[in-house]
C-alpha cells in the first residue's frame, strides 16, 4: 500500500486512495473529487485532473 511521505503531509485523513495508471503509463495514486480538502491535497502535492474528476500524484512523489 502507500506510505506516508517524510514531511507528514499525506495521507490526508478522511480520504480514500487508489492506485491508477497515468496517461503516460506511470503508476500514480488518486482520490475522488474531494473539493472540501482541496488545500490539504494541493499542499501534499496532489493535482486536480478535471477530465478524470480526481486528484492524483505520481507514486514516486508520494514515497
């Protein structure tokens, strides 16, 4: 599963994560549309994908 980043900024409490494949084929983690936690997710390095309606970041950036 996913490990907490050394900075402690993620995982964000109350959000479910899943592993998905980015369009470039690299693995990443994603969440559902959690707009109320936008600032926490942005601060933890996640990006919003409007087409797929999810927050994401590459797995290597999360470890």
